[in-house]
C-alpha cells in the first residue's frame, strides 16, 4: 500500500507525546495515519508538524481532497492558520518505517509558545478531531466539512494585503462558516417574497431568507464560555446590521 508523508513548514510540533494516531476519515483512501514531530526542525530544536498516511490507493485528483486536504483543514482549525504542504518524495515499507525515518528527537518545550500557538496540545487536537468526525451522522458530517472549508477560506483571506478588503471578506466568510452550522433556517417573510433588481426594478426569482440570526446566537451560547458570549454576540449583531436582534 502507498505511504504518503508530508511536512508542514511554519507549523511547529509542540506537544508532550512525539506522535498521535489519526483515525481514517470517512470517504477517504486512508487506512491509518499518524501526526508527528518531524526531524525537519527549527533552531529551538522542536520538529515541524508532519503526517504519515497509509493509503489503500495512490492519491489522485478524485481522492486527494477527501484524504489530505481535509486533514489540512483540521490542522487549520487547530492552529488557526493554513498549513503549507511539503510532501516527502521517498518510498517506505510501512507507516512505522515512514515515521521512524522522519520523526524528530524533540517534540515538546513547555517554556515556549510559537507564533499563534496558544496551547501545547494542537497536534493532539487534530487527532481528536479525526476521531470525533467518525461519530457524526452523514448529514452532520457534510455540514461540518462545508463549514470548515468556509472557515479555512476565511483564514486564507486573513493574509491578504488590503486591510479593508481583507476584513470585509474575512468577516463575511467567518460568519458564513458559523451560519452553515446553525439550525432551522426561516424565511424573513411569510409567505416568502421574491427580490427585486435594484437596476431595472424587475422581480427576480430569488427568495429573501434569514441568515439564521437567532440560530447563530444559540450556537454561540452553546459553544462559547459564558464570560465571552456577550462580546461575540455584540460583534455578530454589528456584522449583520441592519438586521439587529
């Protein structure tokens, strides 16, 4: 079976254990996987974040996204920045062989945090995300993947040079990712009304739906610690104006 190994430069591995097992993602060609500290290190001695995947077939255009890109999206969710993939072009006899030849002697520095790393368990979170995704229903899993991809697009836009353009797009997509997880969409008008073109004033066949305002607030209340809820809700209310709650 093919073994795929890749480093992620810019993402530092800083966790108590040198590696964690990755559960196979549904719809992927992954049989088993490991996220580990690569020997491609930085001056501090810590290794870079890396993955090794045991696949049931070669990667191609039809299976790459569901097998590798989604793991990269989970890394983005954990680290809140887009990983830059650097595949290692070598042949390995097994998953264990790949990890043994690439793993670093250093994986944990409790005295140092790197960049945006706010905690020391980020690699372990990626492994936990892979495990928990398998517990979702097909419907909720599709909803999660779509929302996560939108979140990752928002993170990519966060690095654009134009601050106003960047912020507008970032907030739009960031709120859209929350919106995709919210439940029970409702029409703003009952019965629903079609929209009108602002140029020719003709009616167009598009209904005017809510952006799940009430449901997004419920989601915030469920996910955000109590002491931060009002701050997030105020930011959201301002962002969806002129539809305040």
